[in-house]
C-alpha cells in the first residue's frame, strides 16, 4: 500500500495537522518509506493468534466513581491559553 | 570530588557530616553552570537549595532515608508542580504543571533534591535526542556525537557527573539505549512496576519509567523508591515490591545466560560484538553457563513497534488542542483553525509523522491490516521470550548495533528506527531490561543488555552488580573539557 499526496492531506486533516503544500511531496515520501517497513508484517501468518493489547494480559482495573480530589478548576484555568469565568475560551462556534 | 561518588557513598557522606546536602547541591549546580552538554532544559537552583536545606534538617535529626538529601535530575516528561514540564516540545514550552507525578511525590517525600529537568526527544519520540525543541544534547564522551534518546539529557548528565543519578522513561529503549551510548547503568523494569501517573504519555501500553545511574547498586536503591502500586495509574501492578538491594551480593554461579542468535545478526558492528562477547566470557569466568536461544520473531519488533506506538501516540496526543493548556496559535479564525495551527506549530516533525502514521493505521479500513496485525505479532514476540525463559535465567546481547553516531548524520526516520532493533521487543513483551557498561569501541562506550522474565528485576540487578564487582567499565569517566 502506498499513499498519494491527496491521501496524506486527508490523514493530516483527520489528525488535525496541516501539511504545507511545499512539504507535501516530502511528507508523502517519508510516510511511504515508513509504511514500506510495516509491510514486512505481511510475511507472518497470524490467523487465529490472539491480539495482545496489554503486555501482561491484564484487564483494566476499575474503581468506584468517587470524588478523590476537590475542585481544582482555578488551578487548571491558570494554565489555559484563554479562559472565561468558569470555562475555556475558543473562537466562536455558533453565531 | 563529591561528584565522583555513588549514591551509597554520598548517603554515607551526608550521614557522617562529611558534607551537607546544601554543599553537595551547590557543587552540582556549579558543575551544571559550566557544562556545555545542553542536558538540562530547566535548572531549578532555588528549589534545589531549599529542598537541600530541608534535607539537612531531617538528616540532623537522624531521620530520612538513604536517598534523603541526594540530588537528582528529572526527565522533563515527569510533571513537577510549579515547575515547567515541557516534554521537550514547543507545545508545552509554557506549561507549568499544576500537580506532581507520583514519582516526583515519592522523591519529595524522601526529601530528595531536584537539580532540574533534563532534555529529551520531543514527547520521548526519538533515539538520539535530536528531536528536542531545545536542541540536541551532546555526548560527554565526544561532544560531536549524540547521547542517544529519548532520555538523552538524563544519560549525558549522569555520564558527565552533573547529576548523581537521573530519571528516564523507556517506551522502545529510551533508558537502555542512551545508557549504553553514554556508558552508564539504566534499568527499565517490568511494565506496571512504576506508576505512570504524571508521566506525559507517549504509548501507554509500552511506557515505563526507570532510573539512570552510575552503578547497579544505585539503580537498586532508586528503584526501591520509584516502584510500587499506585491507585492513580490504572495499569499499575498490585504485585508487592521486593527490596531490590537485598540480593545484590548473591553469587551468580550456575546462572543460565541465553544469547539470542538473532541479536548477533548483520548490522551489528563487529567491534560492538567483540565487547559484548568479552563481557559474556567474563560471566563464564564467574561461573555462569551460556546457552544459545532463539527469538525467531525479533526482526518483526521494528514494524510491530512502529505501528503500535504511533497508534497509541496519535490517540494520546489528541489532548494537545490549544484549548486547555499548552501552545495556542495566534489569532485563530475559527475552531478548526485553532486546532490545526496550534498542533502544526506546536509539534515537531517526528511527532507529527508518528501521529499521522497512527491516525492512518487506526482509520477505517486499515485497522485490521495494521493495528490488529501488529498486536498479533506482538503476541508472537512475547511468546518467543516465554519459551526462551523456560531454559535460561537472563538473556544478554547488545543494546544498540553501533556506538554513538555524530549529530546530524542519520537523516531519515527509517534508518533511525532500524537502530532500535535490540531494545523494542522487551517493551512489546513488557519485560524488564537493563544496560550496563561493558567496554569501549574507539573510545566510545558500549552497553551490554540484560533482559529478564517479568518481575525479575532482582535477578538483573544482582547479575549487573556482580559484573560491576569484577569490572571497572562503570567507573570510567569522560575527560572533562
């Protein structure tokens, strides 16, 4: 499988990244080189092998849904680029 | 000459009042001030001196632990309350963490002294420290060369003795490879041994923290402090932590060492191989037995890792959107523009590349061919180790196929990825791995890799310590400029 420039633009958009037109050709080539390396996996027969999502085959530990820390909203707002009274500000979405 | 002392020796010195923690801290800060390695992103001198004062008070009262008053360098991937935590990225250049990582908290509880935050490849993605927003780190053995990565700043700082020890993280070799290239000791424990809470995530099923130290004994001491169950990390292991220093003195007579034939294949520099084989002979002389083992799927560790890790990173790094913290572009015209430009301007090239690969591999229609396939092969790689550990106690081989290369000479990503061949599989299988100084090739350090079965850190540290009692590679220092 090999990507063309148009696909690279689409992937970038999905990843919320932009690829400059002047760099597009080079990005496509780099990504294709990496994908070529991935193709090696096609050599292995993996039919009914269980996929391994956790290195120790452990399942996710759950906990009670309880408040463990107090309200830290002020602390978290302090490090945000732009905030309102009790919220984070972004450009207007709905007029 | 305090900087030539190990943690055990420093701790004794503090206890005997040969020097105070403040004196020790000042000594290191003076050394950092004249260092040209670029190994620190932030030096926290004021904080360090106040922590040292507190430590001295505690020591004067006869309280504290073996690590009280000991300075250290913290990889800039661990959150530190009130101190910039950048992960080597422009994205987090202005990020002052509002909370401490569990490791930071543990170190604070022991009254240890943080000298600063160390340089690293951006978000721990890299094997040379050249992917840092803050510029490359220089290898103290030859300043034209890389220190390895991603914990390059930590490794260089310990090798140059501008920190007695440092923290690191290892997702595909990021503790072991820089430890090898800088001639120091580093251990990545079993997945789940050390809390990942407050450790900025790259690939969550692979990321694991560990210490970079001068000796195996020091590594055991620091590992004691770092390890243990943490309720705040859902993948933290509940398994009890032993005292890693307890069995360091055990004899390794009869130890079964496995040499995987796949680790001695083409691509391994012959001088590196020579050093590795000499250290294996040393182990034989100490009474260990050497057996050949096979890890038939190890060549596939590269494509497997470079699918799994980017997939996880594309998901983990979606949190950096310019809204709640981190970099935001100027004058976004709408929300989409805010996302696109904040991320494109905030991330470096390699990070973007891995996010793109991950996004593609996880997208509809390609998931089975890439991610699912890689997870199946990951299982095969893990099974290879399981089989091997039925007949041997520890697996040994090189950490890296070469010694440190010159800054700027490896230009394409694929060539850089290929050099990770010997370290990736331990992460994929969640196994503990270690690098210890084994000798030199053209005056550049070569590390020997030790891989153990799950939860066998005690064995690795014991084996490494016994080797260090017989050899002096770990106590050799680079020439200071």
